[in-house]
């Protein structure tokens, strides 16, 4: 049972979506595992090949953003770099086949998310902030059945400090009573703190490697939880 003496009322809670409300990156990791097995490079091991793919993804997210289409582009470029030639049409179809599950997979909510949001929405203003390709993200949002909990949901190309400053202006939010809740140090925690917001870090073992970053353990503006339902102990 939640310790209601520790709850704060009347806060603005801003939620990340992927890997906070539902599983996401684990689906990409499964495709990458299949891709590496199919590629079967003759001289590089899986870790070395994965490092090359990570570098390509890092560059492509800067140039082209996020989402399944950019991910497919990265897989094709990885193949081309390692085989030192353009991908054939057959190889591109093979890559598309490996990644088909990304579009077809149903949204799997994290344990306790729906129940916790039901409770939190009765005491706080809830917003949603997610980054990625709009069509991909909207499909997941619609399938989640969670949108009715949020006063507004925003899909943005990147979540940096300017994004959080825009969000507080857009909704006339006092950052001191706003909390960004997510699994990504790089996109959810550090830029929100830089914009003057508080943050709740809920780690996910499957967080994308490009979203990793070091957090200051002494930062009292960051609440660290182990699971989503623990929010009810604090809010």
C-alpha cells in the first residue's frame, strides 16, 4: 500500500513513452541479434560488428532522427560498410523481413503502468513527451490505450534542453513543480534538469546504448525508482 504521507499533490508529471510506459528497445535488440547472426561476418565477432552498427546509428540519428525507417537505413549501411559494396535488392528485402516485427508487434505496457496512471491522474496534471518518427510513435500511443490520461501528448524530433524549455512555456509550467519521468539519462533526465525541472529516473535494463549517460548521484532533484508503480509512494 502506498505511503500517502510522502505524496506530493498538484504536480505536473511529464512522462516518457518508449521503455518507460511500454517495452520498445528490446524489440530492436531482437532484430539486431537476428541481423548479426544473418550477417555472420568472417573476421569480426558480434561485439565488433555491433560497435560498427552503433556508430552508424549514432550518426544517422543526428542526420535523420529516430524510428524504424532510420533503423532499417542503419542496418543496410552497416551491411554495405562491412561487405564494401552496395546492398543488393535481395539483401534489402532480407533486412526488411528481419525488421517486420517492429511494425506488427503489439504494445506491451510495463507492469503496473495503467493502474498507476489511473491513480496519478486524479491528483496531478499528466503530460506525455516522446521523441521519434511521428507515424511510429502515434501508432504506439493509439495502441497503448493510455492517451486519455494525458492533458497533451507531444511527439518531438529530439528531447534536449530547448525541448523542455519549450514544453514549460507551451503549458505555462513552473519547472519547480514539474517532473520528467523516464528511463533515459540522455533524453529524459539530464536535459530536463538543465531546464530547471525535477526528474524521476526509472531504469530499464533494455535501454538503448545511445541513451546512456552518467547521472550525478548527489543531485537531489533526481528521484531514483526501480519500478513504475513506486511513483505512487511519492506522488
